[in-house]
C-alpha cells in the first residue's frame, strides 16, 4: 500500500488516493450491500449489540458510496 501514498503531498491526498484505489463505488457494490442489509438476521448466540453493529456497518458503507 505504500506505493499508493508515497508520492502524496499531505495526509488528505494520501487518504484520497487510498479511497480511490480500494473503495468500490459501482452499482454491483451498492446492490451487494443492499442485499446484505435486506438479509441481515440476528444470529443465534450473538448479542443484540453485535447485530446492531453489523446493521450500522452496512449502513455506513452505503452512506460512504453515496447511496
């Protein structure tokens, strides 16, 4: 990953380079996240907090890709 940030002028530039490289912002990713959210079920033996954390993680990922 060093080559993605080595020529960056500042931390924001480095972060933008990493985001551009590793974030998928296409329709397939949106659909996959939407399906994960739709199919999200609390797993037996997990706490409510773990379930809520998964929900928020998917929601945040959708927000990050401008859903």
